[in-house]
C-alpha cells in the first residue's frame, strides 16, 4: 500500500557535493500521532522519539545523485499524552514498545532513499524503503530544499504510515468500542550539519 512522506529540507548557500549529519538538536523532533476511534474518537496518542541519526548527501549541480538515510531508535519512543492517567500512560507506552514496535527485537526503524527526481523549483521526489519491525516497504518522498544559514539544514516533513502494511492489527479495547485508526501520522523537524 502506498505511503507518502513529505520532507522539507533547508538548503540555500550550501557547498556542493556535501555530506550532512542528522542528529537531535535543540528544537528538533520526531513524532508519531495515533488517532483513536469509537468512544475515544477525537483523541490522539502522541509519541516522541528522542534518538535518531542519519546522513544527507546533496550536490546542487547534480540533485539526482542525492541520498537520504535515517535511523530512528524505536526504544526511545515516549508517550506524551496529557489526557490519560499515569497508569494508562504506562500501559500505552508498554503496548507501543512491546506489541506494536517490538522494540527489543527490532530496535531501529530506517528510511533509505534509492532514487531522487528533480521537479524544479528546489522540489524533488525521493523514492526509497521504510523498514519497521524488520519489514521493508517502498515509500515516495516529496522533498523541498531550503536553508536558514550555510551551516545548518532544517529538515521538516510528514508521513502517513499504516499499521496493516507492517502486519499489525490496530489495537482495540472494550470489545472494539475503543479502537485505533490504521493510518498514523509521522511528523519531524530535524537538523543537519556538514560532516567535518
């Protein structure tokens, strides 16, 4: 099933054919939002991943040679819900880490681009593979390149991921009266610095 990832990369006045390192910095975030259904419709679980790293390679003269690789530590996911009790928060976190992500067995999620197509106006489409729970699925990434300064790139984006694509059944409770949507929203704001 097709998933679409939208990424905005900050990139003006950057050296050609450069490699950039992606890592947690101030004001960066990697978030997964899971919407509830049934009696809890309108409520959402918010998970923040505190550890991630990756690389971005880019040559403005040959954008088709660009590459993006990102690794997210599944074990670093923290549930940030403010609308549940402390007890429920622990249970939600346990289900997410142990049942959904199987973080002990699959400690990382990865995205690796395989092809970059220039659309013009600093816009690109990156095709690649997204691996979750050891299952690899193709994704298409819409990319825009921008820059705030010549030494730091801001990478902002979003994705829609379906639990069923990775062999997972959306969690439910009270005989299905409370459920979880199959589609999840992935949003991130990442910083990338030139590799020295």
